[in-house]
C-alpha cells in the first residue's frame, strides 16, 4: 500500500529535482516524450501541458500548436521560462504556477491537454483527470504518458520491491490500469482513443482519452451535489 501524497511534499520534491531533472530524465524519457507531442500535433490547436516542469518537451511542438504550461514547482518553471527565452519560442502563450487538481482556466478552453509523468505524482489522480477533461473542448483529446502497473507476474514483484525507492523520488509505483478504467466508468464524457506501451521497458504507456460530450458531470460530482 503506497503512502498518501501531499501537495507540500510534491512541491519540495520537484523543487529539488529542478537543477538536474533534464540531465537525469532527458534521455531516458525522450522517445516517450516525442510520442506524446506527436499525438498532440495530430489534434493541434491550443494545448495545455500540465506538469510542464523544466519545459523539456516544449521545443518538440511545432508552431501549429499554441502552448500553455502549468506546474506546481516554481523552481521547475524558472528553468522552463529561461528555455523559452533562450529558444525564442513564440508559440508558448503562458507558463504559470498552478495546482493541476484545480486548474484556473475556463471549461472547454483547450483542444488538447497533455500530462506526461504527472498523473501518478499528484495527491488525488482522479481529481486531476477530472480537471483535465473539464478544460478540454468536446472532441478534444487528453494525451497521457504514465506509469501503468503490472497486473501479475515477475514485473509486479519487482515493482513492489521498488515502491519505497520510487516514492522517495516523487511518484507512485502502484498504479494499475484498473484505476484508469474505473475513472472512465465514472465520467460520462470520456472514451479511450488509444493505448500503447512506451520505453523504457514498457513500464509506461501512451494513453489517449477523447472528450465525447459537453457539460457532462462525473458521477462523483453528482453524488457530491446530491
């Protein structure tokens, strides 16, 4: 059983990662990062990248995409802003400190939302996924790169052994596909548009969720309102 995550702990963890994040994770996650951006480009338009971090993925976007990036770590965003300035990226509209579980944007204001290595790092992943879908226009796509846990076998045993290590690094190891399935079943405006494994070693997946209806409320919201 993984320990609860809290906002302050997440901020501190990623503030510490900021100076070395690109060096440690730049190459190992490059193929997956490019795959996510390619999926975003298929849709195009206005893109919200949640957990934009150091902005390491920003140079991969073409000018047909207009990018808004948010992150909870101010230290990470300092690196991202410097990257945008150095590379003179005119397609980046805004970089802002923001909690991805409480996005300060209007409903249906983005064509694409992308979350790369984010969902299993926040205190309430389902609340974050709901927010991503809220700000997405009908017909738009949520592009997720995320850890998807093994259901059984040797890989599951290895993942259980590594849980204490990866939690100290700032994310959950135990994040099965069933969790995404349960979330989709509670949200009346989501359909799975694609799922495929990504490197390294297939421990991550590229997931594409399409928003199918406008103004739908999740079962969780309906229960709360009642």
